[in-house]
C-alpha cells in the first residue's frame, strides 16, 4: 500500500477493494477487437492480439463513448457492444 492510500483512509475514505477483474479476451478475440477499433479510426498498432498501449487507449476511449466504466480493460461485453 502507498502512503497516499493510508492518508486517504485516515481522512475517512472507504477501504479499496480491487476485487477480481472481469475475464479478459482470448488472443483471437483481442485481434477481432483490434480490427474493430482500427475500423473505427483508432490507432491500435499491429493487429497482434496483445493488449498494448494503443489498444488500451482505444478501449478506454470507446468505453467512455459507450457509457461503460473507462478502465481500459477489454472484456467480452465490450467486444459484443462493438
């Protein structure tokens, strides 16, 4: 934990619960997502099935536009909405 976290807790902030992230995408699903994002005009870099910085940034922007939590984590639910 960080000093900032402890300072926030001392000020009355709730306990941070990271929980378990939603399952991610398979390599093939990630490639499909990257192709869809690229077709929407986002620069995701190479279509390689790897969650790199370009894909993560595009995912976050699309999540914002769709009114989803903008955590930059690609999920099957996001892929289905595209």
